[in-house]
């Protein structure tokens, strides 16, 4: 919910920038496509006029270029900003995602162990639906609890699904600002469920722009949580990692809450800066947040009139503020990363294509010009020869006239002489 555009302070929405980049790139590719089509029309005409001038190679290349443009336009229309959520089961991944979406979209709660990857993305459809990668047909949205529930007995979809299967939750775009702006959210099975990290990463994370680790503020980072990020940073260069210390409400009543917070911070700093080397010590304050996703979700549901009473512990405003700060940093980070990783490559491709079209038309133009010069030279020579021939004929004609004049007189004389004789 909420309008896209500018923030109150006039700053352009970071998420909007991704859409803007997509629009600009779309216009560039449309223009390029127009010029290439026009060029192809000329080539067709040239081919018809003089098949020897139109080089087959250049003709085929321009068709290749047109096809590449079409494919690129197709790909970047589908490009999105992707965030992947990780953490142990029950740390609150689903609750955090729901809070960010201002709705209870994903099943949450003890025992609702997500048994596969759940990807929430926007659809222009009014109702929304589920899609399993292995099945072509749509599944009603309300089956989500059943399919996503690892422990569910009555699950006719499960046999076809492994832990790294993907279930897409196609949710109506109009309901949410993140989905409207092409943000795609991936919820992973808990890292404590003996995961095959490498296949997870290869299958689902190579195109991720941001990773969010949802921790339980009451516990320390486990080896499984750390191992996952070691693998990620091996495969992706400098991944963007956020850490949410969730359930911070549960520590609110502690006397030594500030001390616990600073201990956590020290440990996360060491993990992100020294061990993973994914950010500088200055950046850490914009990467680690102490929040209560449950409180935020409740207050957002209440604001929409969906529940009457929100869960709120002492000091919830501070945690809510920190959650907002997280979202702000997250939006900036994901937009910057997605524009860089997705559009820079397309912009580079556009450069290459422009260069190829330029070479191609120059070459064909050069050939046509050369053909024209040869043609003109040949025409000139044959005109000259023809003119010579014309001159010769004139000389002959003149001589003939002179000759025939005498001849005629002679013939005439002879005839009359014969007659009068
Ligand atoms: P997941 O397995 O990581 O997706 O965890 P869930 O989102 O399903 O959350 C597990 C349980 O923890 C649910 O009952 C949530 O209501 C609860 N929970 C999630 N976030 C918080 C929080 O910030 N504070 C408290 N007190 N409980 C939370």
C-alpha cells in the first residue's frame, strides 16, 4: 500500500529508480529496434534492386541484431529486484516477510516449517494464485498453508517436491508497494534442516540482490547460519547482507538489554567485516538491526483494520523505528544492486549492438557507393564508345549524302538521256 514516487523530503523513492531505469532502457531499445527495422527495409529494397550489391553476410547480421534486441527487451521486462531470507526455523522469516508486505501472506507459526522455497512476487491478476515449477497449472492461493507445511499429512503435492523446489506465490500487485515495484521475495527452508547449501545457492541465489539473515536475538549465530553465508560469499562477489535480530521484544524487559545489544553488535561486526568481508565497519550500523517483526506486522495489520488489538511490548516504538530504518536501507541497497547487476549488462549490450549496427550500415553503404562508382564509370565508358560510334555514323551519313547527291543527279541525267534518245 502507499503511493510510489517521492518521499516527503523530496528524495526519489529508491524502488522507483529501478522502474525508471527499466523505462529508460526500454525506450532506448525500442528506438534501436526502430532503426534496425528501417535498415532492414532498405536492405530488402536494395536486394531486390541489385542482388549483387547486397552482401548476404551483412543482411544476415542485421537480422541477428534484430533478434538479439527482441530477446533483450523480453528479458529485462522480466527483470526484478530479488531478496532472499535465511535463518533457522522459527526465527521469524515468514513473519518478517509478512510485515514488509503489510499482510499475512505466508503461513507462520511454530510447526509451519517451510519445506521448500517460497517466492512471493506480484501479478496483475486480481486474485493471485500459486505456481509450482514442476507443474504448469495454477493452484488456488488458499492451498498455501497445506503445500508449504512440511508436516502436513494430507499433501498431494509433496511427492513431486524436494527441499529446493520452488513454489511461487503470485500475489496481486495492487496490494503492495514492494510487489508493484518488481521486488521478489524468497523465503527459504530453515538452515537447520540439513540443507544442501550449494544446490540452494546455485538454484535460487545467484541472481539475488540482497540477503537477509533473520536471527533470534535470544540466541547466538549457529554454525549452520554462518556456513550458509560462507558459501554465498564464495559464489557471489561481495553479497549484500542484512542481519535482523528478531524477537528483540523478548529482551525488552531485561535489565542489561543495552549490554546484550552491544555484545550482539560486536559479534555481527566481526562476522560481516572480518570473516565474510562483505562490508566495512562503518557500514555495519546500516546492516544490523534489532527488531520485532511480530509487533510490526501486528501494527500494520491493525492500521489496515484487519485486527483489533496489536501485540506490543514495552519500547515497541523504538523497535518499530528500527524496522523502518531497516526497510529504508534495504530499499536503497536492493535498488542500487539490481540496477547495477541487471541493467548495466543490458546497457553494455546496447552499446555493443549500436556499434555493430554502425559497422554494418557503414559496410553496406560503402559497398553501395563502390557499386555506384563502378556503374557510373562503366556507363561513362559505354556512353563514350557510343558517342564515337555516333560520330562515325555521322561521317558516314555525310559522305553518303554527298555521294548520293551526285549519284542521284547522275541517275537522273542518265534516265532522261535514255528517255530522250
Ligand atoms: P520462520 O520459521 O522463520 O518463518 O518463523 P515464523 O515467522 O513462522 O515465526 C515463528 C513464530 O515466532 C511465530 O509464532 C511468530 O509469531 C513468532 N515470532 C516471529 N517474530 C517474532 C517476534 O519478533 N517476537 C515474538 N515474540 N515472536 C515472534
